[in-house]
């Protein structure tokens, strides 16, 4: 409040006090039955008119203040509702981002396992191609299938006696080449899927951060609007 406004308020308050003292004097004279002069009657009317006018102005001011308070309350309520909605959106976005990230991690782990199997198959295939004998090739294949070295050697010996070496080697080579190609395709598909899910998770996380920023800005604006 400025100094000029305070001075004006003090002046009006002093005038009001003086007017009411004069009004009380005139009303006491009327109550005692003393007649009023024309000037006093005019003064009484002027005092009553002024009091009535000020009373009306005060009521209008109070009504305006109540309306302003209601509007501020409505704005605050709307801002709170918007903040609640934004927070709900942010929570949902975060939950979705968490699910997407978990799925992406699972896909990445699956892709890693597929790649490890593909690399193991490639190593086995290289051993088969570089083998000096059918027995060595069959040992490599058997070890890849989970047999111990001793069991793989026994398996190779039995197979070498039962089948022609060139046919067995060619068939094994073909089967494992097909298996290797299949594993590599699956690993590539899993890697692409993992990348896509990671990008989706990043977008959801960005949406959550945006919603949280918007909620804080609306809260700040509502707080600023409530200040007189």
C-alpha cells in the first residue's frame, strides 16, 4: 500500500468519524423533541445520504471481493485437478516406460543368448571344416550337442564304422549350416526388437518428464494467481 493511499484512507476515516458524531448530535436532539433548523435538517439528510452511499459502496466492494475469491478458488481447484491429471499421466507413462524397459532388457538377454549359441555353432562348424579326419569332425559335433569328449570319441568311432565318412560329414555340415543360419536370423530379429522396445521406452520416459514439468508449471501459475 502506498503512502498516498494510506493518507487518503486516514482522511476519509476522519471525515466519517466527524460526520457520525454530528449525526449522533442531531439524532439526540430529535429524540429529545428539539426542533431542527432548516440547515440542520439539510445536514441530517446529507449525513444519512452519505452513510447510505458508503454502505452501498461497501456492500458492492464486499460482493466484488467475494466474487474474486470464488474465481480464485475455482482457478485453484482447476489447477489442482490439472495437476492431479498430469501426475496420473506421468505415473502411467512411467509405469509403461518401466514395462517397456523390462521387456527390452528381456529381449536383449534373449538376443545375447541366441548370439552366444550362434557363435558356439560357428566355432563348431569351423572345427568340422578344419578337421583332419571324420572322427575329429564328429567329436566337434558331439561336443556341441552336449556330449563329453570321451562320449564324443566313442560316438565318432561307432558312426565311422556304420556310415561312409564323406556322406556323414557332408550331412552334418549341411545340418549345422542350416542351424547356424537359423540362429543368426533369430539373433538379428531379437536385436532389432530390442532396439525398437528401447526406443519406445525412451519416448515414454520423455513423456513422463514432460508431464511432470507441465504439472509443476501449472502449480506455479496457480500459486501466482492466488497472490493479491
